[in-house]
DNA sequence: CTTATTGTTAACTGACTTGCCAATCACCCG
DNA sequence: CGGGTGATTGGCAAGTCAGTTAACAATAAG
C-alpha cells in the first residue's frame, strides 16, 4: 500500500488481482458479489471477469436461480489452473513410520493425490528421491508437469531462506548447501522449504484452533523432540536464520551452577517422558505409548501433573517473551495427552506464568505437517498467480 | 497491496501519497528525483507537487545549481505542516529524577521544545498534568494547538491497545480504565501509548544500532527493573494484551522445586545487582553506581562475569524463542556497563545459548524513551498525513 | 403482465503518458 | 571575454487507457 505509484495499467492490474484474490479464498461469487466486495462498477467487473476467464484462471461453475431476472452466473477460480505439491520428509522413526509423505492439491485445495513411502536417504540422493515423489504424485493425479508451479518441503530442521540451506536437520543429505536450488532446478518449479512445526502451525491457522486467533504459539511435542512455531497475525516468525522456536536447546537456569547443561529437551523430550513414565510406573515402550496410557488411566495423575509442570516451564518463557493470544499444544504426544494433559498444563501455567494465556489442543487429526505444507504451497501458488496478473499487465 | 481496488481517483491518491512519503523520510528532492523514485512522468509529478504545495504539506526549500540547465527546484516536506509531541512518564525515582519529560518536534523531526518537570502524581490527576505539559510545550515552541495532531505517551507498563488501558504501571492514576480516551479528548489530539522499553527500541531502530538490522531484541536494564522489546523488521511485537517482553516476571526453572518463585527480576533487577555488588565488594549505593564502579575497576571482573551470566540466562530464553538477528543491551545499567559488560555478556551467551547472536550496546546517549516516543509520534503523524491524502481524494 | 435483476452498449470523465517546445545555465572554444 | 553548444528543467497539447454513469435489452418470478 505505501509507496506504490503507477498509471492506469497498474489500476487494472490491481483490480484484476483483487477480483482473483476474492475468487481464490474459496469463493463462488456472482458479478454482484464481486461488485460489493471490490466496489467496482458493473462494466468493470464484466471486463475483469472476461479477462480472467480468457486467461483460464476463472470459470463459470453454475447459475443462480430462484430470484427474479436472469440467472446470474456464478464464477469460481478454475481448480485446474495450477497445482501445489507438498512433501514432508522425516527421519525413519523407530516405529518404521514412512519417511516421506507427499500430496498434491488443486487450486481450490482439494487433494488430488497422496503418497506415503519409505525412502532410505542413506542410499538415495534427496534430489532424485524428491523428483521421483513429485513425478509419482503428478502421475497419480493425472496432472501435466507445467501446471505444478510450487513444491513445498517440510523438514525437521530450520531453514535459512537467505542462504537457501537447511540447518539442524537429521535426515541424511538434506543439510548440504546448495541442495534446495538444485531441487528447484530439477523439478522445474519453485521450491519452498520450512520447518515441520512451522507448517503444522500453518495448518492450525487455516484448519485448526488458530483460525480465529490474532496469533498463537504452537508447541509441538513429538517422540523425537519438541519445537515451537510462532504465528503473528497469520505470518510465521522465523528468526534471523530460521532458528526461531528452536526451544529444545533452550538452556534452563540452575541456581547453583553445578549441573549446567540441562535444556528443555532433557525435560520434555522423548527420553525424558520415557524416564518419567518409568518413575511413575506408567507402562509403555515408546513415549507415545506412555502418554497414551497415562491419559487413559486416572491413576496416573501424578505423571501427568509432572509432565504438565515441565511443559509449563517452557511455555512460561515463551509467554513471558511473546504474550501470545493463544497457546496450542500439538504433535503426537500432545494429541495423546488430549484433554487430560490440556487441563493439567492449563493449571500448571496458571501457577507458573504471570500472564494468563488460553491454551488449546490441536483439532487437526490428519498429518498436520503435510496439510500445512499443502496450505503453504497453495498460498504461494495463489500469491504467484495474483502477482503474475499484477506484473504481466504492467 | 492486496485486495485494493478502485478507480482513477485511487490512482491519484496513491501517487500523491507515494510522493509525500518520499518527501517525508526526510528527503530534499527535485522533480527529477521523484520521477526516478516513483516512475511517474514529468507532468504527473508536476501536478502532484502542485497539489501538495497548495495543501501546505510541501515547500520549495532551495534551488539546485552547478549543473547545466535551469536550477531545479528542491522540494521538501513543510516542517510546520504538523507537529508531534511526546511525553515520557515515570515514577519519581529515589534519585529524585524528573518524573515527566516532554518534547515537541516538527514534521522533519527537529525538536522545537523540551521540558523536564517533577510532578507528584499522588496529588495531580494524570489528565490535567498531561494537558498542562503539552500546553507548555506548545507555548515554548510557539505552535498553534491545532497543528499538534498526535501526542505519544511512554510509560513503564504494558499498554493494551484493544482495551485502551495501561496495565502493570506503578505511577499512580495511570492504570485507570478509560484514562487514555479521556486524555485524547482533553488534548483534542490522537494519543498513542506505549511501553517505555518499546519506545526505546523505536529510537534504536531509527537512530541507534538497530538502523540496519532486520530486527532485534532490546534488553532494557534499569535500576527499577528490566524489560524486553522485540523489533521484527521495524514493527514492534506487542503481544495479545501488550504483555510481550515482560520478562521480569519470567519464572526460572528450579530442578528441585524447593524454591520455586525465582524469576528473572530476582536475578538482574536493581536489588539483585546491589546484593551481587556487596557480595563482591563493589562499592556503590545504587545499582547504577555499582555497575559503573565495576565497569571502571579491572578488579571487579568476577562481579561483571556473574552479572553477565545472569543476563545471559534471560537472553538465552529470548534467543531460543526468537532467534533475533541482533541483541541490543540498553538502559542506564547496560550503558553503565559499557564495553566491559558487553564483552562479558557476549562470552556468556556463547557458552549458554545454542544460536550465535550478535550483541551490541545502545549508541543512544540521550533519553532513549523520549526520543523513541518522538519518533513513534512522528511516524503516526506522517502516516496520518499520507492516509488523509489517500482518503480525502477518494 | 408487471417487476426485479442481469449484463451489455454508449458517452463521458479523470489521470497518466508521449512528444514537442521554450527557457536557462554550464561549459568550451574561438 | 563573449557567444555557441548542449544538457536539463518544466510547461503545454494531444492521445490513450481504464473506470463510471446512464440507458437498454433480455429474462425469470409472481
């Protein structure tokens, strides 16, 4: 909005962008609706829609009826105008969980294909693996290559978008400098990379409890570790080199500096949960099993309380720094804890933290990282379409 | 930029806004300069400038010379088009420091008047006190009332802009609900309120070490307490109810929950510094004197090291959550510590925090809160002017 | 058949651009 | 030292582009 100047061509570009933007967030709109939304006159709306349909970005999807006069045409973004692909990469877990899940959606967000596969990245190059996954997704959905304009990657690590390098990543091969541009080159698309927890927060924003919030801090608790994503009014805070939210390494203060190296990971990481479970006699061979068992067993109250206290330690620091309108507990462990854990954490926070924050548990049952990656990719595709219209006409 | 639609009137409004914006950040520009900056044609620039000068917002301040051709006219924003006032309110310190400092600047940021006074808010109503201070500022600068369009307040507390209420404030009378709208009503101007530390960060962004940074976290260390301001690309993070950065109350983890109620304030607050100084035999009756003495005395290395360790505890949490590109130490205590303290904190952080962040000390010698309040007020005034042009023409 | 609604066509307006021109100043060469 | 040369400034006129208002034909509900 500031410092934007230009001629009448800019005006048309803006108006077309605005109309497309309204049709993208997924609206089935008549000309009259668009007139209300954009405050443009009827002839202009007609012209804009004519151009957008000519460009193949918008189609007539139906006709209004039941009202006097001619049946108004209903317009919507053409689902097949562009597609976004998303791939979530993780280390092969102890449980043998799939190391790669991918999905492909059309412009409206409808999932057209989905893949899970186990790839051993010790033996496969990330680039070839990803190209293969995306090719398979395209084949499954029957989509031509040139229509997939963006591929979104989710990894358990921090992404430095300036250096285009993934840091702190465990999956072999993904930490190599220059990998991301190579992947983009090989795929022939834009490639976005983000932290898995950040992507889960994107999903939470669009589909979960974060929908209405001004912002939220999402604490991700999984068997492997913990992470934090910070949503401020819909945009994620990534930090200087993508390191924001890496609270697993947050050192904890020890009054007497005898044991210095305690960090939050030692407190609520998988190993810590397992140990805490053993101390309290909660059965389970994995952290997830332990929490699941404890949540179902009313006798495990002490375990839950202790775990909640530990979680509150980390959250208290986050709340003191950020004062988020909402705190979301997400990730497998948090979901396993469910309402029981939520209540305990809420109680612990009220005792520990000075500011009162609302706490909630994810409402996303599906793979939040993958969904978030789809949402992020879709956002990028839509943004690119809008920008292309804005620039092509300039 | 997104979802902005309109007719040619919008276009002109945008172009005028853009030109004014360029002239405001303080530029002395010729028509040719504006042509380059806005990519508009000569006749358009002429028309825009004609309108802006007619409105009294822009004036010819000189003529170019030394180049072939006619001497180009140099335009600049009219300093007297609008003024901003700023008032920093604090509790009466033990040292009897002035409880209110105020300043008034013109549209270019030049300070036209400055006041310091000691007001006992136990006996004076905040509203009448502020009205008086602003009136005195106007009188001193010889500025008509209607030209002062914005008054910026700085207080040691958190401001909930939604509820228009100041929380966690020590100065008597300022915590009352409805006070801020009343003040605005009485002054007949817009009134902005912000945390003093946030305002110091604004000053740091415009005049200090934060000028070039993508963002920074500013840790404010004063005799009264500590605070944190978070600058992300030039905008401050305020949190849900203005509580972001209230890290004084951040609880610290105690492994054995024997002494639970330790928070950061207990570690690096004024009382803590005083006590730490006594432990290490550093002379001084106030925290400031202690730090000042220690910074000058090479024998006080242990005190400085301990203090730095404690500061690093808080900063480590901040860095883990935010990963700021830069950390700024500010406030009286930090300035007293100077380079000595900076080196110690840098060292302590490298040992404690996983991510490496650059640390710096303020370069602002003057009253950072007041300057920041002026900057913030000026920003509001400029924004209002630009918006007014954008809307008046619509 | 009336009436409300849709969408098109025509005339007009506002704002920016290109192209042309006069005026002015620096610089250089005679 | 003075006049020519050339770059630069800023104004004016004509043309273009996009959006608005107004009038109108067409269509479906009641």
